[in-house]
């Protein structure tokens, strides 16, 4: 699998159909695998947190969740085929699970979002086997949750706890849970349940989903996009200068 290294993280140069095909082989192997999706803010965070950077880089597959990562690769002189997002991968795999008889465990979010997402997905795919579920509020009970997942023997595990909590949880417990394929999906349960809306399809295809989110929640997200994207641009500048042999500026 070819990859493009951005901020020390190897991002797979793969499109969604190829990623799904690879995931099918992971499930068939019965060995635990972890996929991580990255956006600008996650790459900036990983650049400041070496431990987080290492666990993301060690994942079996890392894909571009945000369009900024695709644009960033171009700035560095390389190309990614496009985004392979957490929510789209989850929805495609849930459909595949219903066809193949795979068992799925849903972990994370608030109970209302969790229940709503499962209800929607079961309505779309009546044959879907839900191995188990639990909300994302289990502070101090992590061993119990890990045992619950392991005892349910799922083929797929989707964790909606936000970053970097979901990545840390999965990396720490991947082997013990022994799920063939695990993926952190952020706020995807809220989107599927209809609690929050995704951008129209044309905006997703144009790489403008970030703009829709910003327009929908300007007070909550303006700092994230303004500061986060600025730091990501500086990070890319540093990397481009480093590759050209020019000393990088410091990011505060």
C-alpha cells in the first residue's frame, strides 16, 4: 500500500473502494487491525504529542478524513486519490456487514445518539447483526468495557469518542479486544442518528464540508478552523522547507 508522509504520518494513497477491499482482507484474517482517519487538527496535535504521533503512525491504515490533508499532500508535491472518511467507511462497512453476516459493536457518544444511530442503521439494513453497544461515558470502567467488547466477538468495532481519546483507547486495547477491524469515527453516530447534519453531497464532493460545518456552528468552530488550519499551514511549510533543505521555522 503506497502512502504519503505528512508530519511524520504515513497517509495511505488509496481511494474508498480500495480501502474497503483491504478491510475485507483484514476481517478475513481474523487478526486485530486498526484504521485511523486524520484531518488537519489531528495531524497538528500528533506533531506536538510524539506518543500520539507514534500510535497513529503504527496503525494498519491511515487515511485522509479532511480535505485539508489532500490539499496538504499536493502542497508537498505528492497526491492522494481523495478522502476516505470515517463516517463513509463506517456506513459502507455496515452495509457490507449486513450482507456478509459480520457482527458489529458500536461504542461511544451519548446514549441517545448511540441508540438513534443503531436504529437508523438497522432500519436500512435489517440483516445487520449488532454484537453489542455502549455509550462513551465509562470513566474508571475501561477494563469492563474492553471485556464486554471481547466477549461479544465482533468483526467490526466503531468507536465514537472523539480524538485523541478514541485513538488512545483503541491502540491500548486492540490486542485484548481482538477485533479484526476497529475504527474511530468521531461524531459519526450523531450524524447517522440525525442529531447533527452532514453537508450536502455536492459540498462533500467539492471538499467544502468544513465550510458547511463552520457555517452551521460558527461560535463553536471558528477558533478550531482559524487556529487549527493556520497551525497546519505552518506545519506544512516547515515540512516543505525541511524537504528542500532549508531550516524550518518554529511553531509556537
